[in-house]
């Protein structure tokens, strides 16, 4: 977000900001004759819970992420057809 602000500022546009300390939550670029109003929001800073707890925090009904054998993703296995996924390591 800071890098976005820098580029906008270097173009001569001064956006309105919502920030607390060093954290920048929102940049708002006002509407002008060249473009509409643009709002940048940093949702990572706005969310008060850890990523792993989002499902419980919002009461979402989701299925558990399935296992993917990332360690089996090596050049020797490229192009191979497996009967089943490798076991969990």
C-alpha cells in the first residue's frame, strides 16, 4: 500500500488517507475529469483475526482443504500418471 501511495503521490495526486501510526488502511483518490474515484483498502490490516481463524470468526460453512502432495512435485514425477495420490509425508 505504501508503494501505491508513493506512485500516486509522485504523479501529483494527494489522496485522502485513513491510517493509525505506521499502518495505512485506506487511500482514496478523488474523482476528477480524467478518472472516477478510486479507493485502495488494505484488507489484511482491516481484518482483526488471524487467517487460520477466519472460518470460525465469520461462521462460514466450508470443507477442509484437501491434501496435495507438494513434496512429490519433482521433475522425476513430471508426466507420470499415478493410480492414487502419494501418502502424506
